[in-house]
C-alpha cells in the first residue's frame, strides 16, 4: 500500500458544516496494494447533501478519535 504500509488508517466523513458524521479506523494487510473502505451512515436531513471524505493515518492531525 503506497505510503501507508503497516499503518492504521482513519476514514473521516464530514457534513457541509464541517461536523464529523463518521469515523472508521482500519488496519490494512501489509501485502495489499490497495484498500477499500465500506462506510454507511444515515443522513440527518432529507434531500441532497454534500460530504467531505478524507483518509488519514490514524492519529494524524485531523483524524478524531470518535465522531463529534
């Protein structure tokens, strides 16, 4: 896995207001060349919404321990 070998990764999904709605941590296998996250959450409002999806090294700045 390019640049992230043997490291925990954190998937962070934030809503339009910047509030974290989902944080998911995973430890990919060292022999994987890529990794796919599977994340599901229920939007708080009906209609269209925009979200920001970020993947960081777990423990890196901007990777919260739990959703806000």
